[in-house]
C-alpha cells in the first residue's frame, strides 16, 4: 500500500479532472482518496485493527471538521454548504491514511523525495510557461495554456470560471507579464504548493549531500518566484527568516554557508531592484489597488464575524453575505484563511485551525532534536501560515492534500 501512496504523490500536482455530470467538475484525486481510505479501512477491519493515531493534530482535525459540520445549522443555502462539506470530507481522510501508513522516518523521507520530484516537475512546467511568452509572444502562450493545457487538470466548467476571473496576468512597471501557473488554476495556488515543498528540498540536500536536491530547491524557488504572488513572497520571506535565525547557532560552518546562501538567495530576489522586488514591495503599499481591496474585504469579513461569532454564516455561505445573487463559482472570499474560516464557521473554528498549524509546527520542532529533517517540515508550515494571511488555499484540493500529508508526519516516530 505504501508504493501506491508514492504513486499518489507523484500524481498529485498533475491530477486530472472528471466530469461526472454536466456542470460539475470533480478532481480525480478526491475519488482516489476515498478509494484509498476504503481500502485502508477494509484492510484494518480484516486485521481487526484500524489504527487512528492519537495526538493533538488528530484531535484538532476532528474538531475542525465537527465545527464545519455544525455550521450548516445556520446556513441560508444548504446546497452550497453540503458541496463544501463533501469537498472537505473527501480530502481529510488522507490525513488518517498517511498517519498510519507512513509510520517511520524512512517512509517519510521517501514520501518527501517523491513530493519534491513531482513538485519540481510542476515548477519546471511553470518556468517553461513563463519563458514561452518571450519566445512566441504573450497572447499565443496565454491561448495555448487556456485552450489546451489547463482544462484536463481543472475540467471544462472550472476552467471557464478561472478564465472569466483570471489572475494570470500582472502589470509590473507598465509591462504586462504572464505569471507561472503550471497545472494550477491560478498563480497563488501554485505558490502555496511550491512554497510548502521548498524547505523539504533544502532539508533533503542537507541530509543526503546530493546536489540533485539543491537543483530541485532552485527549480522550486524559481517557479515560486515566477508566480509573482506577493503572498507567496511573504511566505518565503517568513520561512527564510525562521530558518536563518533558528539554525544559525546550531550548525557548523559548512551548513551555515548553505543556510546563508539559501536565505540570501530568497531575500536578494525579493529585495534587489527588479520586477520581482517591485512586485514584493508593492505588497507593502496599503493604498495600492489590490491591497486596498483586500483591506476592505478584511473589514467586511470582520464585521460579519462580530455579528455572527459562534458559527458564522454557515460553511459555503459567505459569498451570499457579500453578493446575494452570487453564483457558486464566483471568487468571493476574504483573502485571508483565518478570516474565511471564522466568517463561515465561527471564531472558535478559526482558533482551532491556527492551533492545528502552530501545534503541528511545535511537534516538528520538538522531534527535530532527534531527527533534523523534522525542522524543515516546521518551516513548510511557517511558509503556509504566513502566505495564508493574504490568501485562502484550503479549498484547493491539491494544496490541502499536500498540507494534510505534511501534518500527518507529526505521527512519525523520530
């Protein structure tokens, strides 16, 4: 079953969309998770031993799901709530399966290697996409990606919704540039995915001493940078600072040089004058268009949270508070994961989600005293935590699965 899990991780960033009925796209990875969960459950029942790891991460996940389920009691649109609940309950089983199957450090390291390999392939595709606009032109590249590349991965209906509200283009210093999206619906979700994997590639390099993983680190980092996601940049900077200050006193000269170069590379790209630093620095300007829009969204979400603090609007119902005639595909959300959770399912559930991320990072730091690789898992969560301050990725199946796989490693014995 472990080998099947490795194949699952290879498939993760390249998962194909299914179209079971007209108007509905379904990520095939969700079907695979349910089949994997049923297979795991049947095997456990046959052996009269269904192992659910009992740690704080497991308890918090159960409470998080419970609050989402309870919130439907206040939902104005039950159909939208059910659709989001079906999404969550088709994804979260991956945590329980991985917690049991990946039970030791060797399996965890193999899974991390596969994730870095497949993630690097997705990043490389994004880099090709970005460079292609300078060879054949922006318009042709955009059409190729819109008409041929994304629809197998997103499905027809979701692809149409993505293109209708596309964030693929960015204007930097008066020049329009196509951002890297690879197989993802938008650059922000790609930045989330790659950001989580970057620390793992660096950790594997320090552990194995193989230059291949330093190459993967570079590919993942460049792919992330070319998304021009300011939230992604904030996540990278937070991860670089956490990495640098946590490890500087602990490592010898050779590792200090590696850490200095890695942190310096991240900080340099973000701060040295150029299109990338221009994009990053613009995130600090509160009056900039999208920033001002985000602040307005946060204020509106905060007002609703104060008005409905216990269970929020009901899961999936926040868009209707903003736009009563909204459609399910309208991209209306608070642009902050913690506000999005609080506004739809209550303040207590947002606290649970924050505690899950922080608590899992703490477990990794504790385990890192015996096995240093756990430290890099903690840095992955720091990057995700910081990026989540300005974007919401928990309803991206690929990103959520990757996050839950990382959190499941809290059950691995050091």
